[in-house]
């Protein structure tokens, strides 16, 4: 599509958003204003600008609601387990393995990578954040560091190769017109290089804040203390009858076993379907399975502790879960709405365009227009594809940019004298790492939501280790392939 003045306004707003993030400021205000002006300029109507601001937020809310929902359900479940005292019993066995913050770092990294490699990070996040992170934090691993490990190992290292399900390599290879296996093998190598480098950087940078012994409760910083919430304080001040104490002792033990056993059964079943050639549990389907199990566990735990009062108490738990999810994640909605305008899949809805009308893709149109200016050189082509991938990842998906990076890799390969599968792998790395680890409106919002930290701060902290590691991996790819 031919570039219009609205495209250039979108580009200016995008640059301003990135600059604002680097200066550690909020970006909600510029994206709302940007959405308004892009729509007004493109459609030539002030009314269309007002409508676009609302439509963009509504569309983003619809697209992200599954994340909000599973956060709410898991928070509600955890609150019901706190009533029973099962949350403390739950992490007892895990704490025996996570004897200190350093071992916790390694356990969290390996577990996240393996689960995410099979099922994508979406269903892995609630399991890891609910079961492993509390034990890791009590063992001495700061909450922010734990969040960075989960995002880099899951949304970055595992998802960028997608070696098991191979959806990403298929998209890249199909657009480039090459064999999927060639792209898959190279992205696996590059993803491991990038992930190991980034995780090593994070470990070295945060090693002084990681506690060596497991007695971390007395030294919790405010951020870590916020993760465990105020429920413990309320429980300590509440007077409990002998009946309540007996109920907690009995049912607390039951649910301390039932919850992890249920989640383990879920994972075994999901693994078994994958190993036997089945499908249907990748991505949001896996998250739906886990969310449904969590909801029924919430019902059982609430009834066990509250008996007849469970009719009212379960509503309180769900309300607390939704309030927390929207309070923590609400700023992500207008940001996602603006960047959804970068894809033609969403602009029709946001700008209220007719089905027959041309759908602008403000972000992708700019990239396609600039591809002719990329010089025919292996290094420039390789790093150019990486940057293009990172830019396409600004929509928070990563996968939506793969057809573009794949097509560019096929077009640039002959002139730059580099294998198209190498360029496709580099572009895939940039798109998925960029879309999953360094933008706050991506799937990392789920990790931030569960761990009760700012998604913007998490994205900022990931930026340097991820981008620097990507550039090193790209250089290695150009040199060896």
C-alpha cells in the first residue's frame, strides 16, 4: 500500500513511544493521542478519531481478555488456598529442592524452557508462577529476576525456535519459499545462543541481590513482599476458632496435595497427547484446559473452607482476581490498541472501514516500503532482517511479522550472498524475541500479572540483555552459515 501522511504520523508516534520507554516513563498518553491523530488524518474526520480511540481499546481488550481471565482465575484459586493455609504447605516440598536463590534460578530456567518448548509459554506461565515462583522467592530469588527468567526462557528461548510444534518455522519457511527443517534447525541453535547469553547477563547483573541461603522471609524487599500479598497479614490478625483451625489443618493438607497433583496430571495428559501425535493443547487451548481445572479447584477449595458460605465467598475470590488483573494490566490495553493498527488484520475494525476497503497496515507498510533501501551485503542484510523482525514484534505478537521477515529473507538472499534459511531464522528470532520479551503489551503481561510487578518495568529490564544477545547471535549466524 502506498504510504500516506498517516503512516508517517504512526512512525513518529512509534519512535516517541520507544524513546519514552527508554526514559522510564509511561506510554499510555502518547499512544492514545497517537491513535486519535492517525485515525483523524487517515480518514479525514474528527469523529473517526474519537471512534478509533474507543475501537482500538475495545479490540485490544477482546484480544487480551484470555490472559486477563486466566490471571483472575489463578489469583482467585491462590486466595482460596490461602484461606486453607494450603499455599504454605504447597511449596514445602519444592523448597527442599530450591535450597537457595542460585539453584532456584537454574530450576526456574530449565523448567520454564522445557514446558514452554512443548506447549508454548501461555499454558506454562500459570503453572510456573503458581507453583515454582513462590518457592524460588522464599529461597532468595527476587521477584523481578524470577520474572525475567520466565520471560526469557519461555517467551524468548523456547518460543523463538518453536522446535516441537514448528508453527513459527513453517510461517517463515513458507514465506521464503524454502524447506521448514532448515529454518527450524537454525532457529533452535540461535535461540539457545541468545537465551543462554541473555540469562547469563541477567544472572551476573542480579547475582548480588540473590540470597545464598534459603531463609529469605526476614529479608524480603517491598517488591518481593508485595508478591505474597497482604493476605498473610490479615490472617495473622484474625481470630480463628478451633473448628476453623481444624478445618485448615485437614483440608489444607488435602489441597496442598490435590492442587499440584491436578496440575501434574494436566501436564502428563498434555505431554501424552503430544507424544502420540495428537494436537489441540498448544497456545490458548492449553491455557483453557489449565484455566478450567483451576476454576474447579477454586470451587472445591472454597466449599471445603467456607461450607454454605461458599455461595458468597467464591464471588469475592473471583472479584478479587478480576480487580487485581485489571488494576495491574489495564495500561496495556491502549498500548496494544495503538500497535494493533500496525497490522491490516485489525485496522479495518479500529478505523471502521468497509469490508471492501483497503486495510492499511501502518507498521508493515512502512517496513515494506523501506526494504528496497537495504544494501545487498551479508552483514547489512542479516542485521537489517533482525531490526525488521524487532520492529514487527512491536505489535506484541511476534508471529504476525513472520510472513514479512520470511518474504524479505527470500528476496534478499541472492543479492547478499547468504542462505535464505539463515536470514529467515534471524528474522524469526527478532520478531518473536521482540514481540515476547521487550514490549509490555505482549504475552509477558501474563507473567507480570501473576507476579504482581509492572509489565513496563519488566520489559525495560529485559531490553539490554535480550537485544545485545540477539545481535551477538546474529553475528555468529552470519559468520558460521
